[in-house]
């Protein structure tokens, strides 16, 4: 059986990241995991994600220790 993953990269996307996660959760075929990689955001997006999805075991949050750009965030999630 194949495992499906939805990857979201986040850098100061406080206004959009919840919408991206909700879109993944609303799919007719559920993802096995949703990985959100934060590229050291300076807004409140990480706290919002943690508070909203703390009880959802399918959602994993990876917070990088330095900002290296979108490609680096995708690679970290992969």
C-alpha cells in the first residue's frame, strides 16, 4: 500500500497556511500525513498551526533553524 503525503512550505503565510491545510484535509481521498515545513517565519503562523491542529496526528510541523528559501523547505519536507 502506498503512503500519501501533502507537503506545505510556510514562510510568513499566516493568512494562507490554514487554508492550504484545510484544503488537504477536505480531499475525498485522505492523505496519510500532512507535513508543514516552516522556513523560520517571523509572523505567528507556526503558533496558529500548532494551536489549531495540535490534536491531529496526521499533521506534522517541521520548523527549520534558519531561513534558506522555498526549495530548501521542500527538500526538508521530502
